[in-house]
C-alpha cells in the first residue's frame, strides 16, 4: 500500500513538473524586434495620384537606388534612440531628363528615448516633445505611418518603409 501511494505521489509530481511551454509559440518581446539600425528605403503613398506625396516617393526611390539613405534610426537596448536626417539639406533640381537630387552631405542628428509596444512607437526628445507613430515590424522590414513621423516632404498619407542594416 505504501508503495502504491509513493508511486502515485511520484507520478503526480512528474505530471505537474512537465511543462507544456514547448507547444506554445514563443512570445517575442516587441522591444527586441526594433533594436538596431534602420534606414528609410521606400515611401508608399496612400493616394498614388497625389503629386506632393509622389515627389517624396520619387526622391526617396532615386536616392535609395544610389545607396544614399537620408533617414536612419538606431534603437539601442537602453531605450535611447538616435535619428539622422538629411531631409533639410535636399537640393531638388528639375531637369529636362527628370529630377536631379544629389545625396546630401549634411545631416541633422537628434537623440530621444523610446518605448515600443508592438504597434506604437513612442519617442520623447530632449525638449520633452512626445511623438507617437504606428509601426509594424516583419523581420528586417519596418513600416511606419508617414503622417505620424511628420518628416518634411515625407509626411503625406502613406507609409515609410525602413530596412534593418
């Protein structure tokens, strides 16, 4: 009888100690998905007929093809963010053959803190200004709502696509 009770207790302990975590999908911390450096590679306009939005898309396409990345963000594990932008230094020249947009050599750099919950990126700059941006990440591609980012020439209705590098 004692032996049966002992086996019953031992079996119960083994049953309880077995984990079913292997059957559950791994929960990914959204903050770890955003860590690293990202560069803007594409601007997808919500309205393909919008000339002002398409100008930004054309500029970004041209510069990206020349491996000139005018907007980059680096998200650090200590919840700090460094952003670099050459947007304020763009020189746009219309020529008979199309746009001539040289890669800007100057960049503005801004530091912030951030949080990311998997859908909303919230940044707070050194002046205490808070910006909330709808963001989604799929592997090495991050999609951000362009209107939320409020970057001149790239703030129309649409999405800015970033590539992790």
